[in-house]
C-alpha cells in the first residue's frame, strides 16, 4: 500500500531533522589535523592561535591602509598618484 501524503511528510521531516542534527554535531566537534598514517597531529608548524591572531590583525591593518590610500588619492591608482606611472 502506498504511503499517504502525511506519511511522506513525516519521513521528510524526520530526514530533515536528522540532517540538521548531523550538521550541528559536526559543527561542535573540534577540527583536527590527521597525518598520512591516520594519527592526530598535535602541533602543526605555523598554524597556532598566536600566528592566526597576528595574521588576522595584519590583514585588517592592510585593508585599513588600502581604504585610507583610496580616500587620500581620490580613487586614482596609487602608482600614478605617487610615482606618475600608469
């Protein structure tokens, strides 16, 4: 006997909820580096909390300098404004 519309809606809702549960569980688990032998790597060169913090701040500073440069030179190319090139 074919499923009634309410049964298929219930199955869809159950599948949707289980997918959401899987996504939420995956987002709560901590990401780990795994080497070729399948073991977790504790220390990875360059990828630590301090390096990420410095990299983020350097990127924000660089973006701020770009915005200030664009404002100061009125949107013209910086090479043209400073060096007369372009």
